[in-house]
């Protein structure tokens, strides 16, 4: 089958399928929109005033004491573990991201019977931020033995798979009229959109013992706190539980007999957020302490960009994720492990790809500059299926430069000493073979970042690589050059490279 | 897409957004269905896309990029749907053993089935790249821009997807030939 034959076959196959969404599904979405407030506008791309290098980063130190790993960096909804303290570390080794896939789909401790998005992963102890699709930017620190997942736009659930502890973050407005008899449906009308509306509605629910809502401040946000206690027996209740609320996509919050649920209802800039921590009878003090630790660590609303956590620190703005950057100077920090400044000309886009990558690329051209932190190098770029070098390159600049220079199938220049952004390192150039017909996937894969992104070279592509030691953290900057690339593009790339400033986080 | 509608929706006009949603839903659904190969899950993905788009619309600065922006949301919604392994398992399609008795003017059942099975084995990222390129006809650069991934990543995903599907077709051709001969005999 020729390429043209295959393309035609694929197109015919793709065209053969439904093209109309049901009215029912569309109506449901519009109903949902009707009760969903819009996020306030926030424009992250802002030019910095001209700066001299070395740039002084005197502010935001406390906020930078941790590394954040973003849920959607690579793996969709599942949370990835944070990588610990960075500032004081001089270890060039990468933080390890280890997840235990889908250990359980059933949350414990009364968080609710999840009906969607219920794949939880065991979390390494550390600091996390829940990014899209959850509608509020929530961060927290979990101890060992907790798992968590983002259940969609309306739920982040944390729980102990081996214990009753749980904390969840929800966005809701559907409250059952009678928790003991959920088949009676929801309050009609539903609670209004304010914190007080929801607190009042919950406080008046029949069959539960509810404390009077009191004003509270949590994570810097104003709100109300109340506690719900389920009756000690729910045998007459539907399903044997007290069903308190339902989330927009169907998950419900159920209280088992005698369960106590502490609620914080907060106003996150017009978005109402509910944090709940259920407590079952006989819960140990150790579990309670862990729950309290998580609650104490909660941060809300930092860096609202829609996709990546972007933080404003010291007047500078970190990156821009979704659109073309205005020409100017930018600084990339959290969650990238180093502080990087660069100046882009018109027509470039940029993104912080998590702790290990900053991607810059022309919006309408092949020009690109990537800054990356990694240690996984493929043993044979033409056959990535053979896996990585074993052992992986050591932690030094030389180790990586030597490993890259010896890769089979690529033409590499001899690594030479170089200084870029004020830091010393090695520079080499990798050139892919003119044809990659026999290579896996038709490309040569050179390295892989810790969250799974790979650097691939297409036939004839030239990749200029700088490997730098930035205060003990090894950084790789690469600028690929496609065959026949316009001189203007090459010049723009060089301009960016010349503008790069680097600093450690501290 | 009508700029006036988008501007109005961006300013919080729910009716304007409803008009946009009505005008976009079928197109989004068609793409989602091609990626997910399941009507219910495609509808879920579109529903989530519309809610997320409404929620985040005030942050869309370049109205001209609305189509790319909402497709990006859609693709991420499809990724999320694809991760619901529990529902994958129920997504089984039965096909007639004998296939069509008369020649199909477009694709025969065996080819469709081979593509279907091969496609279901692909990770969602490769599916998305394949659908955006072969169904919507987007150039690779536009896909990279929309999905916010490097061009090389798109190339790689598309190449893997293509290789896998071609292999599925070739394997199917190898296994189906003897059977065809047998029936003919």
C-alpha cells in the first residue's frame, strides 16, 4: 500500500462515523454552563522592564521553596509527585517521579461514590498543585500513604487507601433536599451562588446535625466553616447513607452513620470552592494529624492561567502558555527548576513544560529553542525501542556531552568548552541522518524528559546543543535547525540564545 | 465563527456562548468521536469542552484563535476520557464474521475493522494527532501549535500512529487472504 493509498483509506475510514451530537447532550452542557461562572480574565504575558544581568531575584523566595509538578504536564488528570526542596539542593540528579498506577477507584472515608474520573494514584509525599481541568488552582502537601486524583473540573480527591483519612476539593451547587432520601431530589430552588447561600442551605438540611456556619479565612480566602454530622444509624436511609450533594458530573458526597464532615466553603474570586474533610468514628489521632497537615498546607488561587501554573513574583511574569508572546523579555521560573530569562522577537510562543522544560518556538515557522533538564538518553536514536543508555550518563556536563557525542547514527561534533548565560559548559552539534526510513517511527529520538516528552530529530535536522552547569543543576539548551531553514529564522534563534540569562532558584 | 458572538460570550453573554456551542457542537463531536471511537464518551468530552471553554473564555485574548483554542480544550478532554479505563473495556464492537456480501464502494469491513482495532491500540496523543491531520486536514505545524507541543513531537506521534495502522492493515491482509481463498474454493 502506497502512502497515498493509505492516506486515502485513512481519510475514508475517518469520514465514516457520526457527525451529530445529540440534543440531549448539548442541552446538558448548556445547563451546566448556566450554573458555571466564568473565570476572571487574567493576562499573564506582560513585558518586563529592561534588566541587567545577572538578574536579581530577591522576591518570591518562600514561594519558590518547593517544586510543583503539574497534573496535566504529561499524564492528564493523574497527579504526579512533587520533587521536594530545590533551592538548597546542589544535586544534579533529577527528582524521581514514581507513580503507582490506578491503585484503587473507590475513595474511602465518605468522600463520595465517584462515578467519573475515579482513577487514583498513590502519591509520593510532597507538594502538589492541581491544575486543569479542575476549575480552581489548589495546592497542598501530602504525607506518605495518600493517593489522589483530579476527578474533572469539579473535584480533586485525596484519601488514604489504607485508612479513613480524606480531603476533597469540590465545586458544587446541587444539594439534596433530604440526605436520608436522596431519591427525593435536590433542593428546589438550588442554593444561590454565594458562599453564604450554600452554607445556609447545608445548615438547614434535615436529618443531619449541623453547626452554625462561622466566618473563616483559609489559604487567604474568606468563607464559612461548618460541620455536618450524620445520624449514628442510617438503616432507613436510601442506600444506608446520608447523601449530601452531587457534583455536576455525577459524583456524590455520602456520609456513613456517625460520620463527621468538616466543611470550608470559600470564595475564590467569584468561584465557590468547598473543601471537606470527613472524619469517621474511631479515626486515629495519627490520621487526624495527617488530615490537618494537608488542610494547613492548602494554597488556593496561585497562578491562574488556565493550563499551567504561572506565578507573578517580584513584578515579573512567568511564561505564557497559550498564545504568541509579545516581543520582549520574559522570565521563566516555577515550576521550571531554574530561573531563565530570555528575549523573544515577534511571532514566538513560549511555554513552561513543567519542572524540566521550557519550550520556545516560532508560531509560524520551524525556529525553536528548548531548555531542558534530563538524564535519559536513548542508546540508539534510530531505534528508540531499544531503550536508554545503560547505565545512563553520569551527572556531570562532561558525562552527558560525551554520551551524546558517541550516539550511533548521528553525526556529532566534538564537545567544546563554552559559556552561555554566564555559566560554563560544553557545546556540540548533532546532525540526524539524511534518511530515517529504517528508524523506529521514522525519526531519531535522542533524549527523553522525566515526564515523557522526547527530543526527536527528523531526517537531516541539525540540533545545536549547549550543556551547562548552573550551580550544580545540569541544563541542556538546544536549538534545532531544519534543512533549508531561512536565515531570518536562524538569526531569530541566535538572538534568543544570546539573550538567555540563567540563575538558580534560591 | 462570528467574532461578535465570541466577544459577547467572552464578556459573559451566556446566550452568545449558547449560539457558539450550538454551532460548534457537531464539529467538536465528530472530532471527539474519531479520537475516542465511542458516542457516549465523545459526548462527555464535548460537554466538558464546552463547560471549560465557557469558563476560560475571558482569558482568550486572540479571538481569531478561537477554533484552535477550543480544539485544544477538546483534545485534552479526549485525553481525559481516554484515561477512563473502566469504560474502555465496555467499548467492544461486534462485526460479522463474513463481512459484506457485496463489494463496498468505499472501504470493506475487514479494512474498517483492522483500522478500528489498530486505532484503539494507539495512545490518545497519537490518535489526536492522526485525527487532526487526516480528518481535519490540519498541517503539522498547526497541530503542534494547537496542542502546544513541539513540532517534532507531532511528527513522531503521527508517524507512530501511521506505522501502527499500516501494520494493522498489512497484518489483516495477511491473515484474511487464506480465508478468502478458502471461501472461494
